C-alpha cells in the first residue's frame, strides 16, 4: 500500500492525492483499531464481517499476526508523505505512532 500511495502522490494531481488519502485513511483505520493500541501495523489484514465494535479490518491468520520493522515502517512512511502533501494532522499522528512502536 505504501508504494501505491507514494505513486499517487508522485503524480501530483488532485485526483491522485484523493486516491492516496483513501489508502492513508485505511492505514489509519487499521492502526487505530489494532487490539494492542500501540501504533503497530500487522503483516496482513483481511476484510470481513464487522465485529461487535463495528470493525471490519481484522488481523490475518495466526502466522500474519506479527509486526516486523518493515510492517510498521512502510505504512509510517506513507502516512508521513501524506501529511507532507496534505497537512492533515491525523496522518502525522499515525506516522509518529508507528515510529514509536517497539
């Protein structure tokens, strides 16, 4: 997703910036609804039926539950790039939360 987000931002059109924001919003949603609430991103997510909290994005199979450096860094970079382009503070907040994940 980070590569796609970066590609949209590189084209510098309003339409592509809006597309990149859709990706950024999905990243923020996954980050903000992670059960650990510590800024991480998981190795994989599956969409499905909403849980009792209305969450549609759920972590993947048991072997995709981890959060390695790249799993957190790449989405964080995408969010930082989105903040730089849009000035929307939520993207900066998500990037900072990812940076502080340990």
